[in-house]
C-alpha cells in the first residue's frame, strides 16, 4: 500500500454528515441500468456479494481505502463492476462508499446509474464548480455517494495534476477510515491518466474479459502501474457454466460470472 503523502489537515472529499444532493432512482430503474448490487435477493448481484467480502476485509483490517478499477482495453465492463461493487459494499454496516469517475475521456459512471448530463468532476477540476461537494450525489438513502463525470473537451492529464486535482486526491485521503473510495479509471493504454491516478491509489482491481483480454495485456498493466499493488483480478463475461446447481450460477446471469 502506498503511504499517504497528503497532510492530515486536508479537507475530506465531502462531509458524510452534511447535506448532499440525493439522486433518487427506483429499484426498477436500477435494474434497467444493470445495477444489482443493492438487492441481496437478486441472484444477479451474487458475484458482487462474493467480491465485496475480501475488499471489505482489506479496507477494515489493512487500511486499503482508495481502490482503482481499470482494464487494459475499453469495453470490458470496468464501470459495470465499479457500480455494482460499490452498491454491494455500501450494504456492509461498517462502510461508507464513494464512487468517483476519473475516466475523463469516456466517463460512464453517472450514466450507468441513469444520470443525465450535469455538473461533474470535469467542471470541478477546471474551476467551473468551486466546491466538489456540490457535485456529489447520495443514491437514495444508501451509504453510497457518486461523483460523476460527463464528457468535456479538456486536457485531462493537466487537470489531474493541477492544484484542484491535488486537492481532490488529498480529499480522498482525508475521508474517514470507514470510507472506501472506488475510482473508475481509464483503460491503462488510453493515455497517461491511469498512471497519474495509479500513483494515488492503495491498490487496484484489474478487469479482464474472457476470450478478449490477453495475458500480455494483464502483465503490462501490472508492470505499468507498479509499485501500486494489484489486489485482485475480475474475469468478466465468462462464457461457461462452472456451477450447475440450484443457484443458477453462470450463464443464467446473461452477462457472465465474476470472480
């Protein structure tokens, strides 16, 4: 884990006890957007319940609190995993969860929850929005907060390293120890944004797609993001049924299993 380099007096990203905007969405609306992690009765959320337990253990026992989620190439499901893992983690009593979209070229986290274009992280980083708390949205009354992004024509690497970018990362470090921040990162080979972000993380999850992602891509991603540790790999869109049991695990999910 990377040792925090920000001052202890840094302001938290947002105030957990403060009044944040509420983003209200129905259970049906979440399902339409393929967000299953809140609903423990939905079998499609089972893989994320399995994934959240080791992640929560790292947060609560090892102090791993800022976790990036990335892939070598686009369109392998990293935003889908980020959203559903965040939803599942927010149902653990000890944790609050913040999702932040730093895939600045192709932001998709807000739209994944059904959000339409509004002020987002780009507008904070450029200075058009003065207070990052005004772009943070609590989903219903859940312990999940989203800081979305929406497409803007901006120089992303420069924004991540300017004073506001530094304040944003410092704010992540200053969040309470019971808060886990999941960062939806760009694909590693898109540009140098992922490397800039990776230097601020405690660890990262690598999303790979069955039949598409290669061993070399995975190895190169791990090498490029060193010394930030890989804390896990998620196999997406697995095309075979490993578990032929009454749970219906495998193909019946329609999107594949996750491990």
